[in-house]
C-alpha cells in the first residue's frame, strides 16, 4: 500500500475564510511534506515534518500554518489567503527524509 | 546547489513510437534519482528510481539508467501508448545531510493514436 490520501479534492474559499487541508498515510512513514504546484510548473516545497517535528519551512507566509498531530496525519491550516495562492496543494510522505516520496492526489484550491 | 535539467516539451509522438526524455543533474556526492509522472488533474506518481551508478530503474515498460559519468538519467520506452500522455518529472535526492527532492521543470508528453 503506497497511498497518501488528501481531503478535500477541491476547495473554493474567500479571502477572509479559514479552512484546513488534510493528509493521511498508513505506511509508517516518518517524513511528511506539503508542496504547492502552479500550472505547468514542478512542485515547490513548503514544509517538511520529520518524526512529527517541523524540520523545514521554506519561508512560507504565515497565512499557511502546518500541523502534524501524529505520525499518520498532516494538516495545512489556511487563513486570509490571496488569489495568487490558488494552486494544487500536494501532500507527500517518505520513510525518512532522504528516501523516495509518495504523493497524494492533491487539493485543488481556488481563492476568490 | 543541486539541480535537474530536463528537455523542454511538449514531446509529441504517435502511438507505438520510441520515447526518450533527457534528464541531466548536478549534485554533490551520490544522489538518488527518480522519475515521477503526473496525469492530468492528478498528483505525482513515482514511476521508477535508481539509487547508485549503473542501476537501471524500470516500471510499466519505462526504463532509465543512472549514468554517473554523464550525470544523466534519461527516460525511455520502446512503444508509447495514448495512455502515457502526461507530464514527466525527473528528480534527485542528495543522500547526504538533510535533503529533499529537487525537481526538473517537467516534460509534457502527448501521444496521438
């Protein structure tokens, strides 16, 4: 089983809304990631959690707030987003940081 | 720093044609190399990997060989299908220190019947 599950698949939110993206894996992986992908571009790394601790924050604006409640779950809390934040948000996991990553199907976010 | 360079697309082929997508990399040490595929509207799927020089990764008819002397990891398939139409990303992970994936820009493949 190499499945990473993301919910919701699609999300439309206003600039004053608060919403959360969720990611779950049951492969026993200890590294989890959030990526942002704009159209026709490769994924851009946002955050890395290793053993449930935030290890990398790629200078992401504070309107994005990650959370790792346990080793299987990863959340991304969204608040006061801008239209330019509209993108595909991908969650990924790997056994450890330096091993191959498995991606979820993504959440297509539209900020209006 | 680490970097990955892929051929620009789109690559347009007829069904059953031979596919090559070039990928070269710059990295310190001995990185692991990957090909990911992204079908329209979906996330990335790991297609194949190689972790050391001369390793050949293969999956679903696709192959790539880790060539350290030319710092390359070209993707090949002998006979493409319409269902192979997607964006292909070459990526590396340096195995030293605290490393995450470095992606190429992606190559779109369009296969017509």
